[in-house]
C-alpha cells in the first residue's frame, strides 16, 4: 500500500546530523568546498553509471526471462505436482529508496509450514527458486547485481545492529550480490 511505502521511505531518509562534516582535519575553509566538489563529481559519475546500468538490467532481465521461461514453467509444474499450494511464492521486500515491492520466487517450502520440500532442497541448492525474480528485474524493481532485498521487518532489526544499514537502499536490490559473484 502507499502508506507502507511512504513509511519505509521516511525511515530510510533520516540522516544523522552528527555524521555530517566530522572530517574537520584541516583548518582551511576551502577544505570543505573541495570535498563537496569532489563528492558532487563522484555523485554525478554514480548517477550516470546507474542511468546506464538500469536500462541494461531491464533489457537483460527480459531476455533472460524469455530464455529461462520454459525451465521456469517446468519447475512451476513440478512444484505444483509435488506439493499442494501455489507454485510461486510472493513476499514484500524493501527496494530502491525504501519502496516496498513483491518479490517472486518458486515455492520451496510446504505451504503454512516451515519445512522445505524435497524438490525445494534441490531448487535452493541450485538457486533455481530465484529464476522468477527475473520478472522483478524486467519490471524495473530489481537489478541483476545489487544488495539482496530484505523483508521490511528484518530491515528494521538489521538497522539497529548494522550502522548505516539503510544506505543500501540508494541502489536497486539485486538477484545476486557482489559477494556471490566475486
């Protein structure tokens, strides 16, 4: 809902004023001006990078979605045949700028239970349960590579434990993260 989106964004948009301008190593007033110019230049380069990256991600997401559609459809049918319930699983996640969206995955657990199905074990081990997330990439809600999206309630917990946790919502979440591809 719209109210949940604005609440999430409000939580993310809070900036700690104590962190601003704490690198006062130099007495020169020009030090801060140079730092701002450098930061602005870096921000412009970052903006240009993401303005190019996101359309490429969407195009690649559509292409990969088309290529993997037969496999995804086959796995969907297998999930439906091996356990009762829906073939796809949807869950709210936090994305770019704190906006929430529904992530789509192949269901790997018994419905209304916290037990992984036999097929689900294989899907998870091979990361095939993630294939439907290409739909989220094609829709522009996710990127191919970026920080993994989390549920809003888990984000609140992690924000308490990890300093600057919400900095990660300044980019689109990814199907895979840098740690998995490095």
